[in-house]
C-alpha cells in the first residue's frame, strides 16, 4: 500500500504534551515531559514515566524505570497526588506532594514543592507523613506563615482522606 493510498490507516490522536516543572526553594528541582490527560480549568491530570534514570528506594516503596505516574494537580488546592504503577500496571500507591496551587503557562505546568509529603500504599494500610523535618528547616513558617498554615492544613486533609476514605473519589 502506498503512502498516498486512501486506505492508509491514520495515526491515533496523541495527547497534548506539557512539561511538569517542580520548583523548590526558588529553583527548578526537576522538569519532565508528560501527556495532558485532562484539564477542567481547576484540576489537571497528566501521565509521565518515572523521570529519574535510576531507582529511588524510600524503604516503603521503590520508584524505578518503567514506573508510570498519573499525576493530579489543582489550581485551587495546596497539593498534588501521584498515582504510581509499575511497568506491568500494578498499583504501588499514591505519593502526594504539598505544593502551592499549580499554574499552567503555555505548556509548562509549574508547581512549587513545600517539602511536606504523604504516602498511601495501594491497599491503604500504610499512610505516612513525610519530610516534616525538612518543612520545619525550610523556614516557611517564619517567611510566609499563611503559606505554611495552608501547607499543614493540606497535609492534614490528605491524611484524613487517605485514612478514612474518600481518597479515590478525590481523583475521579
């Protein structure tokens, strides 16, 4: 079949691409390409491969090449939620970053990491707050008390959803 054939099969449509830009302490910590899955004006969903070349072992979960992250960002909430699956599609759990509300400028999805994190395992039995020491050391409570208060409230909200139900509904 020639390339000009009327019977040629068209390529499937591709998702628009964005670049996720994670800022920490005023500097870009990491940026990576992602497919934009959804944007309703408030919440965005993107899908990306594990952005680091190696393995990151937290002790309670390992992120490694082949892992796929479906990431949810809000323009009006102080967190992002990343669903993590291995290369076979098996759910590992959710890694949540406490951030300032996300902004999308052109194709850059920018989020400012505020150091606090939350992990929820796939079966929901392991819910843990992370990096509270880094948050304290950041000095945000003194330099921007309103942002620090919003960050702590966001972590409390996510932990409550993760422990008491409603977490998956957040991502519907």
